[in-house]
């Protein structure tokens, strides 16, 4: 029971660390593995930036008010944010797997984004953005979008659990009182 309360009280910090870690991993893939993000990859990153803002606000609120954690509404908003991220990642993964067509803005001619290609574009040359429907990396059969769908879905579920902390605590304490 104490673990449930601890988890729900500190969920905003856990969500903040998780979102920043995932953004760091995405940046590392881009910088060191030269896997440039497509349009939908960038949308998925936007979700994590929004989660950073909400979880940081919840954490700061809890610290400055002396409360035993942020209000449950922060966790519920994080649930909505991560669920949206999961939906975008599933849409992206479905397009990569050819389950459905992606928007035309996502399926242009692919080319590496580099300083040279940007300089060429600024000089009037053609710029070719990474394609959303091409899988650039796979691990255990899943693309980055697939892994992001799993991670975002898990974070959404954990956020929902954290948002229900008072009900869970109340139910657990009532069960313990009955069994005592």
C-alpha cells in the first residue's frame, strides 16, 4: 500500500525523468547513429516535450506547496498526453508496415539531412526529407515507432494508475481494516 502511495506521489518526477530520457535517446540515435527523424518522429518527440512541461509543473507545484505530491489532475493530463503519443506511434508504425497509407507529406523522396544538404537547399538546391514510411532501424522486429508505441502506452497506463491514487489508497485501507 505504501508503494502505491509513493508511486502516485512521485509519478510526476518519474514521468519527467522518463520523458527526458526518451528525448535523450532519440537525440542520441539522431546524432550518433545518423538516424534522422521524419515528420511523424518529430511529432512523437513533441509529445514528450509536452510531458516534460506538465510533469515539471506538477513536480514544482508539489515542492513549493509542500503537498504530498501534485494534484491527481497532473497525472491524468499525463495519461492523455502519453495516450496521444501512443496513438501517433501506432499510426506511424502502421504506415511503416504498410497497414495503411500515410499522408503525402510523410512519403516524399528520402535523403540524408546534413549540413551539406541544408546548405544546398539554401543555395536553391533540392531538399529531400526522411520518409515516414521507411523503417530506418529495427530491434527485435519492431521499428522505433513500434517501441515508442509500447513505451508511450506503458507510460499512459502508469499515469492513469497514478491519477487514481486516492481511490486505490481508500480501497486498500478499507480491505486492510476488514481483514484486521
